């Protein structure tokens, strides 16, 4: 029963990766990156690698927070 869920998660990773190129607002791109990192942590958990899943979640949260701080200082639209 794990395999269909894994395939759905991997397909959603592909959709999320392509959706980064659709948006121009940087805050949306950062949010999409956070969702990507969360789903990737779920994929690692499904592959029975909980240590990598925890690391992915921690690094994803930290980089998302840092990127939100940078976007709030720089501006939401690229110049």
C-alpha cells in the first residue's frame, strides 16, 4: 500500500517543480519551495529513511524562513 502513495508524492513533486516557473512573485516561489521540502520529507519517510526525513524537514524549514526574510528585505518582484 505504500507504493501508490509514493507515486502520488513523486508526481506532486514534479508538479511543484514545474509550478515554480509559473509564478513571478518571489514569496509564492518561497512558499512553493517550503511545500516541496515538506513533501520530500514525506517521501524519505515512505522510503524508510527517518533520519534523512528529519534532516530534510529541518533544513527545509530553516531555508524557507531565511528566504522569506530575504524576500521581505529585497522585495517581492524581481527587477
